[in-house]
């Protein structure tokens, strides 16, 4: 907040105007001053610790000035309520505070006991205990209280600083004065900050981590003496909150509670705002969702810094070093976040990615999952990078040692736009796609082996030669899909290049909804895989009918796959057989695979899918009835043939003339 408007209220004769003049003049004004002072504006350059413009408005309690009083109260950010004797003190609870509530204002109130020089027999502690605390317990809007004297210039600057602080660093969102505890939202935010600062995830902030935290939040180092005093203060309240390893999470929260209790809640706010929290204790929307534009026909992918961050997160939380993240380890990793991304839950994580024999997500599966998330919803990845503490300024992308304004977008990058020209043979001369993440949709009839392909894609060991009968294999692998299923894994191509491949099954129950959305389909799908059961006569007809119903599918590269090739092939119940069908479309012949043939057979299919996705030129289809050349290309070739014929004729004539001359 760049400005604070203070409305000074109270009964007549309580010294409201004297407080304001003492602040401005820096001395007590003995001459008579006007009953109500004009509005005063103090620029940030004049003694305002929070570097804000402060406007102070004096008011009159007289009945004929009530409308102006109410107007100023509604315009204010904070109210300074002044009393000076027993009568004006009684009016605080009987009139003033109920009047503020009747106006519907929700601003903090600073309670000021003025003219302390006239009551020297009463100590400040007595005033606080006997007068101020009872009122604060009844009216939660009272942010703080202070005892002042304009004549002695006692606490004059402090009272207006408290007004500023009540607006810029409010105590209400942080601390429950009645229960003397931090509020749950504040505790949750501090626990997340502890998690981010505990870089070795051992449950303690050691001296190095505390030093890094101090530099990040306050910009200056913490001396050994100050660190010892902090630990001693925590231990006096809770012996178990400090150990040889450092300060525990409960000790860190307790330290901030002590700050709030002692009126140093601006320290707590400085910590919270350093970690991008708003006044409502939610993370800033600009921090969770920074601007990151993905051009049309391009996609978002993890940058090297992004991959390195997620690798570090995996290794840090794989406590037993078994190469997999167990449910407990995953829960600890996602502790500073709202939980697993909704998209992951929709895809039935972790069964949609690579797991080890114990069912735990491997590093390969972890990185593939985040690659898929970035490809399909880069905003989700950006938000979780923020939740998990990605720091571009750190070599490990997880340090909290220095301040930085660099966005989490440095963990992402965009690919070059993918070209999808109109349906002509020019598509066969397209350059390769510069992507490392590809998505293929698998379309096919029920029982065509789509689910088996996805299962084998994630667990190649399942596809092993077997002596079991085909029917037994079918019963083992077949599980009808009622909703779209997705699997993601990395595929190594010849030459060593690795590509993250996303395979999305389109079950008949939902396929039409996906295929009807032409724009979204062109945006998300790099390749269509048409799968049919070569041993089922009715399987291929489903593909032909789907293509007839959705002619725009010709705009996408395609690969035809004949599954269950270990069984006897049968004639398909359609007008044209698959081989002739693909030949008429200018497509590659169907690839015959079977999970019963072992992992090498199906593995080659996934390599083929990735290769076609990267170089789709040979996989574009011709529309039925469309020949192999368009008019423009025929014209071009004819032109070259004519030119070539003329050149040959001229060359032959020149040679003939030369021979005659020579002879």
C-alpha cells in the first residue's frame, strides 16, 4: 500500500489536535490552536518508516459535524481513537466503537490514552491492564494501544507509526489476541516457508539454513550472538523446539508468535511477503501464474533448469534411495502445495507413468509426468514450481539464499511452431518437428488392444513371450476403458535421442467428443494411432466409420497398427481391407504387433510412433479420391520437363554442328 489515511476521533478536549500539531511541529504548541485542524499530508520522505504517504484527518465530535465525521471514517484506512480521562474512556466502549460498527467500516483501530502527564501516579502497565486490555478483548477491531502525552512529546511519533503499521502490517490476519495464538492461515504459511528453507529436508533449520533465510528476508547476516539469543528465546518457551541439528518447525512458528506478541508483527509480514504472500495470506497470483505465452502451434516444455529442479526434488525426497517415491515420500514432497495437481488425479497418477516393482514412481516416470503436465497445462507446472520453491537464482534451483525477481518461467521453454499446411502433397516435404514431448491419440474399437498397448508402454516387462493360449492372454490384458486413459514414458530413438511420448486412449464412449473438437485436436495431437484387432473381423470397420464421420482427421499424421498379430489374421468386414485402405490413402502399411511377442516387438512400435511424430511428412493421409499431385505441382513439374527438353534439344544441335565443323 502506497498511502495511509488516518482518521483521528474522540471526545472534545482529549487532545486530538495537540497530538497532530506535536507531530508536525515536533514540540508541544502552547498557544491556542483551532478546534479542528485541516487535513495534513506527510510525504514518504519525512519520517515514515514504511515509505508511504500519510494523510491525517482531524475530526469534531459535535452533533452538527456528525455527517462529516461519518464521511471521514468511511474514507479512512485506520482510526486513531483518543481518550484522556475516565469519562472519555467510558465513551470508547459505549459510543465510539459501536458507532464505527454501525457505519459498516472494517478498518483497524488504534486506541490512544492521551495526557499521560496529568496522571503520573498511574503506570503504563496499570493503564494497559485496567483500561485497554478489557476493551481490546471485547472489540477485535482494536489493533494496538498506546499511552501518549502531547505536552511531554511522549510516544507522539510512535502512535502514528502504529497507525501506519496497522494498515501496512495488520496484526488481525496473523494473531488471535484472545487465544494468544497465531491464526491457522498464518501457521500454514510459516510451515511452508520452513519447508522451503529446510533444504536438506531433515526437519531442522541448521545454522547455514538460518543464515540463508536471514539474508533472503532481511538482506543482512545474523551474528552468532543474535542466533544464540534467538535459540535461547525459543527454548525458554519450548525446550524441544531447539536441538543440536537446529530449530524445528514448531520452534520456527513459535519464534514468529513471539514476534507478534511483542508487537513486532511487521517482522512476520516481512518474512511472509518475501515469500510472495499477500495481505490475505494467499500466494500472489502473479507469482503462481506469471505471464508465459505459448505461440500458436507451439508447445511448452521444461528447460534444463526445470528438469534439474525436478531431479533435485526427486533425489531429495527419495529418503531410502530405492529409486522410487513412495506414497509417504510423495506426501512429504507435496507438503507445501495444495496437493497433487487435479490433472494428475484425473489421469489416475501414479498408474499413468513409470513405476518400479513396488509401485513407486521412478525418476524416469517423475520427469515424464512433469513433461506431460507442462505440455498439456503449462500454467499448472508454473504454479507448482512456485509452490515447491523453484529459485532461478540458485545453481540448484532450490536455494533461498538470495533475493530475486526472476520469474519461474525460466524453468520452461517454448518450441518452434509446428507447421500444418493444407491437405496437399506439400505436406510430404515438411521439416522435422523440433519437440521433445509428443502426444499421440489411440483410436480403435472395443477389445482392439488399446489398453494393453498403454500398459506395455509403462511396463515393458509385461510384454513377454508366453506359451499361454491367445484367449488366456486376452483375459490377462483386457480391461475395458470407460473413460480416457493416458500413459507417459520416455522413448529412446536410434542415435540416443530421448523423447517423452504421451499416449492417450480414446475409448468409444468418449471418442466422439474429442474428435468433434477439431481445433483442440489439431492443437494437442501430434499423431493419430488407429489400432484394430487383426483377429477380429469387425474391428477395422470402427476405424473406417470414424474417419467417414470425421473427415478432418485427414489433417493429422496417422499410423495404423494391427494388434494381436500372434493370432490368425482374418478378413475384415468392410468394403476394403486394411492394406488396400492405407495404400489408397498414401499411408504406411499397418504395423503388426502383439504383446505376446515380447517387449522388443511393442517397443519398436513406440519408437516408430515417436519417429513419425517428429517427422510426420510420410504419415499425412490423402483424402479419399484425392490423387497424389495437386494442380500447382503438376504445373511445376511440366514446366521443368519442358525446360529440360529444350535444353537437351539445344545441346544435341550444338553437338551436331560441332561434329560437322570438325569433319
